[in-house]
């Protein structure tokens, strides 16, 4: 029997139409896997936002494309290139535990193992090619399916007590609503307007998601840059001896200068009468981002305490950083705040996730 795993890649790989890549075997967590070369599927992830098909139907398009499309503009060693956007991994065994009553984590084999094997390959390809475009696959953020088949690749007979396939689908939606209010607000700004450095860093942090480490590093950099900017603005309105502020912040040795934590606490209290430390939830957010950033930069993995930060927690931390930003920004004069649109746009997305009827998949 075969357990066949197919998954859509986050970024297509460019292959030569003149070369045939070999499959290879790998032992992983007590299972024997066969990793097939990347292939071109019928699923076009770049067009998903325009599709009205249910997510469950889109997963069906992970099958190999009937007609392999070649790039009209790319070649490898003179041969036409093609884009492979999916990966196939198989386990061959006498039988699998396919009982419906099993929890997802107890499925045989667990979907998580297929993702571990796939990501092992992608990590190696990323290192060999030195391409950051190759990104790891996340079970909850991609299209994948596992089919149980006979040894000859034919579907198994229907048995209402057993499953024949498992699948997962993901849909993300990104949009920027430009209403009349937004348009007029932007048009009213001077032509020489430039956003602050910390604002650019924070926006870049959001675009780096779901990459945990890079997004957290950029978020921490945004918070560090913001507090330095905010303190300079606030200090200008405080009476103090000449050059004292310059001496505090520029000592020709960063080790003698105030830490980011001291800036959000002691220095902020001096120039604004308030400390982020007094805001418990905001202080915890700031500390968690700082610790996750430091552990990633120095150890390669973002952690808080002794626990690794998950993708979901990374999204949460980056989002909560906005609360820190808003609290600090409220201390600044109006002229030093972001020119954010004040009228929210009522932008909605309606997307069919599961078909109303599933006559094609009675045993899923």
C-alpha cells in the first residue's frame, strides 16, 4: 500500500526540461520515505485570490499537470526551463492504520512527518543554492493532501470505517483599500514627505511573516529605532543643561549608552513622566520581542524562556508591537505622529472554503 503526500511549494523551483531528476529514499522517525523530484501541478497559487472554487476543490489540483508548461523566457544550459510548484513524497508499507476514529496526531503516518521530510529537503536546497526564496512549508499555511493507494497507484475501495485521503488547504488574502478618505489624506501630505525609519522597519516586519526570526528581528529593530526617535522629540521640550542629552545618548561606546530597556523605562519617565514598564501587558510584549530577537540572532532559534516561539505566536507578537507603538506615539506632539487614515475602510472578503456538497469525496 502507498501513502502519497503532495504539497504545494511556497516558491516554484526552476528545472531544466532536458534533465530527469532522480528520487531518493530517506529514513525518518522509523518510517521509510521516497522523495520524488519536484513537479508541475495544476494548482496555480498565484491566481488563488481570483478563484471562486472552494479550497477543497483547489487541493484536488495538486495532481501533476496534464500538459507541462515551459517558460517562454528562461533556459537552463540552453534547454527550456519549467517551473515545478509541488513536491511528492511516498511511504510504501504492507498496510496503514486508516481508522476514522483516530485523532489527527495519531494518523498513520502523521502529516507532520511528511512536512519534516519535505522541509529537510528544502533546507538543503536553500543552502546548496544559497537562495532565500526557498522557504519552509507550514502545515497550516499551504495546500497538501495524503492519498492511500494500492501498490499500483489505484484508489482503494470505499470502506466507511476507513479514510482514503487527508487534506489541508490554506488561503491568505492581502489587500490595501484606497478609499476617497485615504486618497485625500495622502494627497494632503507634502510632496517631500518621508515616513520615519521605524515605521518602514515595522511595515517590513509585517511583510516578512510567516518567517519567524526575520520578522521578530525587524520588529525589535523598529521598536528600538522608534524609542530613540520619540525620546529625542520629547527631550526637546524638557529643560536640561546644554549637551546633557547628547552626552547621555552618544558616549562613543555603545556599552556606556542607555539600553533599549532603559530607554523605554527610565529615560522615558524623565522626559515624558511615564514608563512603558508601568503598562504591564505592553512591557511583557516588549520584553518577549526583545528576548525572541536576541535568541534568534545569537542562537538561530527564536525562544522565550526555554520555549521556541511558534509561527502563530510570532504573528501575535508582531501584531502586539503595534500597541507599543500606539502608546508611545500618543505621548508625542501631533506633528510627530503618523498621518494614519482615521476613517476605517469596510473591506470584506467572501471565500467559499468547503463545497456545499461533497459527492466526489464521500469518504474524506
